[in-house]
């Protein structure tokens, strides 16, 4: 131990610590890496939430289309989707337009043979997904 005290290793004797400039550079590098990591984490979180919303909306729209498909051709389908559980943030709008020739569409049913059924899925009032299908009275 005496050789440490006598100064035989000049490296330990001359090293007194980090300078302020070295500490500031290290903190700056750490801050830049942390900012990049937090940005990537935020982007990943938003993408996951958006994908989850789309999957739920697609499942709701498919369930409503299947429920309407089970009914025979009618002017409206008021009971379609009554047995489908809708999460409380989501709402489903079923819009039906009618046509006799398939080119001009009206909102009211008289004696048309074509229907354009649009299922719109909203989450807290924001548009998520819209699916359209057609039916024909045969």
C-alpha cells in the first residue's frame, strides 16, 4: 500500500475526477438517447391504440352485417344487431339508401328493389370505419 501513497502510479495521483465539460457532454448524450426512446415509445403506443380501434370497429361492422344478412329483404332492419354487445365508447350507425335502378339513391323506401346498407362505426363521436354492402329484392 505504500507504493500507492508514494506515487508510483501517477495515473491515480493525476486523475482528480471528471471535468464539468465531460459531465455536460455525457448528460447531453443521455438526454438525446432518452428523447429518441420516448418518441419511439409514444409512436408505438399510438399505433397500437389505432390498430385496436380498427379491429374492434371491423368486428362490430362484420357482426352487424351478418345480423342483417340473416333477415329477409325488408325496408328496415330495426332488430338487427340487438344481440351484439357494443363497448360503451363505440356507437354503430346503420344507414340504408334505396334505388329502383341502382344508379340514383334515395333515403325513403317506396317500392325499390336495391338497398345500399352502410355501417358506420364511431368511437366517442369520431369516425373509425365505414362498411357498405348491397342487397337486392329477388
